[in-house]
C-alpha cells in the first residue's frame, strides 16, 4: 500500500486519524504522513506520536478557505505519492473531503465509523438511508479520500521516530474574506462520554420542565441531551447536546428518552446504548419499539413524578 | 381553469375509491376536475379488509379491470365459527369460484388506489395529494367550493368523498347526527408471507386466493368478526368490532383483541413465519339504510363511505363496490347537471335516482334489517359455543360407550336452534 | 437579478422504509426530495423574491424524478433541468456531481449554486464540494444565513464550536443547513401551476462506472427487552434492579 496522509485542523481528531492510519498500514504511526497547517503545536504533537509530519506554514492559507486547503492537500498528496488521505468527518473535514476528492480525482466516503481490510480491499463502514441501515462500502479507485467520524478511533499514543519536515505548496490568493469568528455560546458538555443520558424530545412541552429534568439527571448522575428540534428549532438546549445523525453518536449504559418519536436520524445516535427507556404518550411511537422499558404516559405527569421519586 | 382564478367543473374531496371513481368518470367525459387528497398519495392511508367484488361494477368501468393491480382471485372460501377453545370450519366449494370472469379478488389499496389515480390523471383529472380540505365555501346555503391550505378553490359542484364521518358532508349540513351505534372499528395488518408457503398452506393453485372468515370468540364475543385474505405475497388479516362493544369493555384494548385473534391456533398456523408490514385502524359506517345521511344538496354530492355506503354483514364489510359505483353515478349526475348548467339540489337529485336503480340502493334496502338481526349477541357467542361443544362430543372418544351422534346433537340443539343455524349458514354463503 | 441554481436529490421517503430480513425494502416507497434540499430551495426562492431573478432546480436521478420535480416547481422554482436514467437510482456522489456540474456548465450566468448540507439518504456532504471543485468556484458549507450585496455574498458558516462570517464573491457554491429557514408548503394552485413550468430533460450520457461499491447494507440488529412499565415508580424499581446508581 502506498502511503497514507492524514489531516485535520483539530489536534485530537488528527491523533485519531493517525491511529486509524497505523491500523490500516498494519504498522505503528512511524512512516505515516501527517499534515499540519499553520500550527506548530499540532506538528509537534503528531511527531511525538511517531508521525512523519509535513508542516505547512503559510499565513495566506486560511482554514476557512476550503478551496485553498483542498488544493494544498492535493499538491502534498502528489508530492508525497500517497494513495489514501484520511480526514476527520467533522463539518470542516466533510466539506474538505468532497473537494479534495474531486480535484485529486479520488473516490471518497465520509462519516466512516469503521474500517476493515479484506483480501487487500479496504472496506468502510458507515450509516446510510439516514441511519436506517449500516453499509459496508468500498472505494474502487486507487486514490481514496476517507473522512472518519470523530471518536470512532482512539487517539494515537506516544511513539519515537517522529519527524517534522517543512512543506511548500503553491496557492492562489484567497477569494474569500473571513470577517469574523464567533465562538458558539454553550457549555462544553461531552454527551458522548456520559454513562447515562437523559434525552429531551419535543414531547417535553414546557420549557419549565427542563429544570426538573436537570434534577432527574443530577440524581441519576446523567447528562442532559436532546433531539435535534429541541436545540435547533426551540433553542432550549445547545446544539452540542443533539443526539443523532447530525449530532452525536452516543453509547451510554443507560438512556432515558423523554418524548422522542424515534425517527432514524435520531435513533442512529442512541441505538447502541446499553439500556433504553422510552417515555412517550403515543404507544405506537417508533422509539418504544426499540426500548428495553417503555412507559406510555404523559410527560407532564411523569417528569414531576420522577423528579419527586428520585429526590 | 376558469378565468377568475381557480375554478373547476367539479372538486372532489378525498382520493379513495369513491373520489377516484368520480374523478375518472368525469375526466373521461371531458370535465375539469380537481381531486384533493390529504395523504402522501392516493391509497397511502386507505384501509380496507381486502376483498373486492367485481361483478357489480364491471360494466361501469369497462376499460379498467383488465390492467387493474388486483392481488388474487378468491377461489377458496371458509368460515370458521370459534368458541373459546374450539372451532368449526365450513368450507364452500363452488365451480363458479374458479371460472372467469372471477367474482372477487383480494386487493391492497396502497397499490390499487395509486394506480387508479394514475388512470384518472391519464383521463385528464388533476389530482393534488398532501392537500387537506379544511372548509367549504358556502354562499346563500349553497356549496361553492372548498378551502385548502388557506386558499379558496371554487367549483360548480363539490363531491364529498372524504370517507367515514365525512367532514365535508357535515359542513354542508347533509349528515347531522352521529350515533356511535352506527360505526364499527376495523383493525388490520398486512403480514408478508413467502408465496410458496402461502400457496401450500392455503391450498392455492397459481394465482388463486383464499378468503377465511372467523366469528365468535374471534372478537371476544362482540359484534364483529375476523378475516384473512391472501394477497400475492402477503396476507391481509383483521377484525371488525362494534364501537359500543369496545366502549362496554374499556379494559379490552384494540391491539389486545387483535393479538388474541392472532394467537388462536386456527389463525396462528396460517400466519406463522409471516412478518407484519403494516398496521392500521379505521372506522366503518354500518348504520345501513337507516344510518345514511342526505346524498345531495345545493352544489354538493356525497359518495362512498362519506355517504354511509358500507355494509357490515356479520363477518365482513362491503364498501369498495359501493364506493366505486356511487362515485360513478355522482359523475353521471354532474354531467347531466353540467348539460343543464344547473347545480341546484333538485338538478343534482338525478344522483339519487341513478343510485336507486342500481345495486347500491337495492342492496341497502335488502339488508335494511340486517344490522338489527345481526346485532343479537347469540350470533357471536351462543352459536359458536354450541357448535364447538357438539363437535367436541362428536370427535371425542369417551371412556364409556360413545353416544350415538343424533343424541349428541340433541343434547345441545333445540329445533329452533337448528333452524337458526341453518339461516345463519345460508346468510354466510352470501357474504 | 440573480440566477440561482439549486441541486436537489430525489430520495425514498425515509419514514416509510421498512426492514425485511435485515434489508431495507424500498419498493413502493414514495419518492420525495431530501428535507435539507428543500431548505436549499427555500433559500434560493427567498433570495429571488428579494432581489429578482430565477431559480433553477438541477437534479439527476431515475425516471420518476420527472414527477418528483413538481414538488420543487410548486415550492417556488421556476425551471428544472434534469438528467434521467434508471442507473442513477443508486449513483455514487462522484457521478452525480459530474452530471450536475455538466448541467450547470450549460446554464448561462449562474450567480449562486445551492446544495443541501447532506442528501437525505446518503448524507455524505460530498456532492456540493465536488461540484465546486469541478467548476473551480469558491465554496462554503454548513451555511446558516446568506446575504447578497451586489456581486458579493456574506454568509455565516456554522461549525461545531464556532461560526465564521465570510465575505465571498459570486459565482459561488453554498451548502446550507436545515436551520437556515422553514420551507414553504405550496398551495394547491401553485401545485397545479407547477405542472406547466418548463422542465428540460437533458441528453447527457450517464457514465457506467461508479467509484463506490456497496458490499452490504443491513439494518443493525437490535435486541431489546420491550417491557412495559406502568408508572414512574415502577420504572425506578426496574432501573434500580438493574443497578443504576442514583436510583434507589
Ligand atoms: C438529514 C437529517 C438529519 C437529522 N439529524 C437529526 C439528529 O441528528 N438528531 C435528531 O434528533 N433529529 C435529526 N433529524 C430530525 C429527525 O428526522 C426528527 O425530525 C427529530 O428527531 C424529531 O424529534 P422529536 O422526536 O423530539 O420530535 P417529534 O417527532 O415531534 O416527536 C415528539 C414525540 O413526543 C411524544 N409526545 C408528545 N407530547 C407528549 C407528552 N405530553 N408526553 C409524552 N410524550 C409526548 C410524541 O408522541 C412524539 O413521539 C434529522 C433530519 C434530517 C433530514
Ligand atoms: C378493516 C376494514 C375492512 C374492510 N373490508 C372490506 C372488504 O373486504 N371489502 C369491501 O368492499 N370493503 C371493505 N371495507 C370497507 C371499504 O374499505 C370502504 O367502504 C372503502 O374504503 C370506502 O372508500 P371511500 O373512497 O369512500 O373512502 P376512503 O377509502 O376512506 O377514502 C377517503 C379519502 O378521503 C381522504 N380525506 C379525508 N378527509 C379529507 C380532507 N379533509 N381533505 C382531503 N382528503 C381527505 C382520506 O385521506 C381518504 O383517502 C373495510 C373497511 C375496513 C376499515
Ligand atoms: N442526484 C442528485 N441530484 C441533485 N442534487 C444532488 C444529488 N445528489 C446530491 N445532490 C445535492 O448535493 C447535496 C449533498 O449530497 P450528498 O453529498 O449526497 O450528501 C444534496 O443535499 C443535494 O443538494
């Protein structure tokens, strides 16, 4: 297998990619090529994991300029003669993946959550049909761009033998102006790491009930998560708490799900939980059919009751 | 389309069989018709048991039947009387069941209605799905059109084809009192089953189909019955229960009745290995002739279930032929009204005349008393229990000498009861 | 005046897909456009309504698309450009992107090309980036708002942890988030008029090969207990029995 190049603009994700690349190459991270862009800290970090780091230092290169980053990676992929580029499947990485694949003439898959090697073929595992099914797919091109879901692989550990090389690419001046970067408000909760999740769906009708739900979560030692509309439409909770296809894929031991109908884009984010409890007034809600314990009841009554009982 | 915005010859509310039959027939006659259906597509949410009788409507739609996506022609008829722990099955074999033209077919509405909608569009009808009619436009007590999604749509005549509890007919003041006694609830599942397994299990040759009807403990002794029809690659299984019966036993939940039915060994072995693909529940008008509302008004006609054209005959329901035929006759009435350019109540009364001369009203008048006769609990509890006990005695070999058959029967049946059973048997063969 | 292209993908209605023997059953499932693609269309229509111009839907897919596209024409698009081929029912992103780019190259003076952040079924977020790459246009994905001033657009790209406000020159490729707007529901007369809007079916040959092969596609097996509990109290009891901390 010709070389593998990894790139993410986020340090932790880059380390995950490094680990995945090592597994693919059936070696340790030594010899795996990693790119850092305008980030000497990340270059050092990657090198400390044994990677052969190519550090691009060019102030004209904006991470926000997908076209320019894709073009830089294409040039590096050709200079270094790799056949696989691994990217992270966060928003930045997904946007980049398609563009790089196009200009480098590669096949591409994103949101890949598992990799398998079978008879020399590299198989990618990812959700399709909105999460209803899990497909095993293969890119048949020689060149492949694969974006890996955050958290699907553990970060690479420390290793000797890393090295940092300077890298040079030629890019045109950017056609895009970054006017402003606004940090997103919201706490830095990590629902993926929680052992227990209390998930708020649209069946929770009163925003006031959120404080009771927080009490319930506290009593259980749980984090509060939610379905997408609760964050995106109602803005009751931050987007980092969304469970599902466009949110987080969570595997808690216990998920207490309050008033979620259970469409695939949601369930894909919770179906690997250990125990699932669904509370819903609609007996036929799809969520109930994939729960261990089902309580058919009105949340207006159940939430105060649970809060009281657990207090 | 007319000059003053959206205006049509006829506007049809509801794209079930009744509405589609009306749309098809009117479009074929060159009228500008718009049909509004709230479902994702025609047939998406329409519930039926699953058997349609073609003979009464064959001539009304001569071009349709050859290509119609029907499932299997019913060549095997069985009725099963269930008591709590036993049952008797009556099988009817008749040469006519296996001869073309076939009398009845199993049918899946998801496919059939979707197809009929395409055929109506081919004739020139406009069909808009995912569009719910929210109100009628009434001017001087006359229906002038409908309101859908906040928009006014006008037409010379509106056809209420929106099914049971027709909102349109009620709005127009044609359907006044709603008496729960006049309604039943139907529950139905489509269970996918390997066709090879099905053909073997039901003794089917090629595209033959079977109808299995169940009564008695099937509905926990309540007015109604259960059915299974074989489709090409699935079974339609369901039951029909009176609302009053359900209301009397609040503890008896609908899904449980259906589950109990499916667990009966007589049923379980037929559906074994199948996978439930659809579940639905729906109201059924069964007030018969007496429960019917008015069929026409100024600028409006009522067809199909909306008009109450569906009949519960003990174990099964008939409604699809009535829906198709009433849609057809409504279309004819509109054509005549159009020729006179008169859409008043008296002009549209032609519809009632056409129906009276057809099988639709004849059937309803014939069965006028049927609901009352059927509504006596004996039919659903006493006879099946009785029949079950007799058969048990017949086939059980007791320790001592076995009674002669005649005395076994006598033990349970009085002459009156024998007479009753005979009558019941005769009626069932008509179903 | 703006010429706006919106790329929309025809997909099976995901709510109606059933699973049989672990496999998704797609027969008889009605086709529609992906939800987020409807947001992209709405964004285009809103810009057109504010600034004048034309919204053109571009879609490549199976023959049924000729019917499905009426949804877009009813919801405000003015014209449709389609490539229809049975092979496209299961196309991969690269081939779809190539066809879309070829259609767009044939349209004059395009200012803005809109995509959904991800298609409803595949949700891979690739096609828009690929088209931008092929047409060598600047791009931004995960766009939450678009403002146009002359030949410049100010867009907000929403990432996991921050938002970027970008000023970009048109022509331009943007992929939008579902949060950008609430798509309108077309009225009956708009639906009726949609049937009469121009639909051009292009005679572009569809390449045979795909770059992505699907080896298997299975519904995950889920073994769940499916036990009903009657009350909050009983729920707490069963969870306590399973040993969850905090549950007494
Ligand atoms: C490409 C794409 C990606 C998506 N990604 C995601 C994602 O990552 N995460 C996500 O969540 N969604 C996602 N969605 C949206 C998803 O399709 C659903 O719309 C969403 O999950 C529905 O959220 P919900 O179940 O909370 O709301 P609803 O579907 O409205 O369900 C509310 C439920 O609450 C019940 N209920 C109502 N009132 C009460 C009461 N008083 N007591 C008890 N129960 C009650 C109802 O019976 C119902 O089951 C995505 C959609 C698309 C197209
Ligand atoms: C369980 C069960 C078993 C049955 N078994 C049989 C059988 O074996 N044989 C038989 O012949 N009959 C049977 N029937 C009866 C038969 O199904 C009905 O009589 C028949 O479907 C009536 O057709 P319809 O077109 O009048 O009404 P429907 O099929 O109910 O169509 C009404 C349509 O109107 C639409 N609609 C309603 N309101 C609006 C609105 N406001 N705006 C727009 N659209 C609207 C609905 O979505 C629907 O599509 C059975 C019925 C049930 C429930
Ligand atoms: N076959 C297609 N026809 C038209 N547009 C498409 C097609 N496939 C994808 N798109 C567009 O590309 C976006 C991203 O798709 P995907 O890369 O599949 O997630 C979609 O939201 C659509 O806007």
